C-alpha cells in the first residue's frame, strides 16, 4: 500500500504511465522508462528474519498480475524509470502486515539453556513459559514468534505491533522507557533484550529480582540478523531452530537482493545519493543517521548510495542545514510518523530551509515507511529492502 502526497490536477497533455501512484509538485504524473540491469549486486548480506518472497498476495500490473512482497511489487518484475534523479514527489509506503511463519509448529526447548550473552554475562534459562522480548525496534519479539514460541510471550515494547502480539500488555512508557513495575507484574520467566531501551537500572533491578535477562547485540543491520537469530534461539533452548531460522532468512535476503539488482545501477555514481532522517517534531528531535547506525547498511542493501560515508557523518547526530547541504541527497528516507510529526514535506522544508538547495528538497523526494519496520532488521527485512529499492528506482510501479 502506498499513500501519496496530493497535488493539483495534472496539466493538460500530461502523460500517464502504468501503475502511477504519485504526482510531481505541479501535479503531473511521473512516466516510467527503462534502466540498466546490474550483472551482480553487492556481496550477499547475511541475515534478517523469515519472509517468503513467493507467498504474498498479488497486485494488478499493466502486464498482468505482479508478484508482491508485503503489498509491494517484487523488484525483478518491475521496470526502472529512465532517470530516477528526475522523479518528483513524496512516497509514503505502508507495508502490509505479513503473518508470522514459525520455523517449527511445536518446538521443544532444550532446558536449561546456559548462554554467555553479548555483555559477557553467563545466564541460565530454566523456564521459557513466560518470555518477554524487548528492544527499540520490535525485532526480538518477532524472532521469538518465528521460532515458534509466540504463545509464550507475555508482553511487548511499543515497536512490537504486528497483529499476533498487538493485544499483549505494553511495558514501555514515554515511547521507549522500560517500566520495572509493569515488567515484574507480568512475572516473566526470561527476558531477551539489548541496550537500546533504558534506563539500564531497570535491567539491573530485574536481575536483582531473580529474572534471567539475556542481553543480545543491539546493533542492527542486514549482515548480523542471522547471528542475532541464533543468539535468541540459543537463549530459549532452541539452538537448532535458531540456526534454521537464520539460514532461512539469509536465503530470503539474498533472493531479495538478486531481485533488487535487476533495477539498481551498478555504478555508485548512478545510484541515488540517500540519507536517513529521523524526526519527532513534537519533541524537536531531528537526527541524521550515518555510518554504523544501521541506516547506512539499509541504504546500501536497498541499492542506494549511502552519502554518510562520503561526508564523514558517523552514528546518529542532530541534523542541521550544513550537514544536509554537504550530503546533497537525491532522496531522504524517513519513518511515516516521523514525517507526519513535522507537518509533512512542507513542514520539513520549513524546518530545514537549506534542504531546498539539495536535489531531494528541490524535488520533494522523500520516501517514508512504517516506523516499526524500516530499521527493524528482522523477519521483515527482505520486504523492507524490496520496497525501498522499488521506491528508489521504479516508483511508477507502486
């Protein structure tokens, strides 16, 4: 599903291409074309969770039914536009919820499970009947469900909003703050978390209360999801299932990237210069995500050119006009609610007037996506990469 920024009626004589879902600033529909096919994509990315590229619904296309991933056409079945840099207008992607596909129907955990977590702490897990997976991205909860232990999950963080978990009690407050009382009230038998949520004192309090807490890697990228999946599986007494799920996901990411390669220009000079902007207008929070933030690897895996490496923008730092001008992005990627919080594209340009001096600002070339998916690097990673690649290079196919 795609939401578009509305504009005035097309000018007389404007041409309409197939599957148009957006208009430029003058209200003209963009017209598709062709682009070079890449012979090989960047090295196969390891990991991200399970998602089948072949088991989703279909959407009507001009040449028949197109295979889709989370409601977005598969990249290999669409045609890239002739000049991606000339495309104008905002694309707001709303990926369709895909059902959890457990790697095993009734897995039997091997307990006790003794693991050394990412912080070097040895943790013994003797009971997985009441699991509480918590992180800022909602990645860990989906992993637990995909491992086949969804019925054992007792609560959720605010980013875990897929249908199967949405009715469970929320244990984070003010966005991503852990609440010790809410967590202890659920009487968890094991907590799987990382360092992305705080305050850290809450984790220490939970350990002091005798709850086994396994801390996994907080870094998220397409390259470490397999290892993360295996770590979660091992902590829950399902090492074989964790390994199988990781391998399944890796294969799906590779398949997604092979499809992405068909519409992505091989030369970096032809790839769209892209930055990731995180915004929460109500709180006055604006960050540009750069190297080692996960957003850089997301952009690269989706076929874009990560500008942060060129301009030396490391981690997540407050966005400013100088940084945006230096980056000269062709495209800006955001979260849907983040863009809405600043008043849409107009509000963003008002906040950062210098953005108009960049190709992305001049063309209002903003791609936004579900907040809980775009940086999750979990079960939905293949779908996220596919959607971004299509939005970058074949927007008229959406």
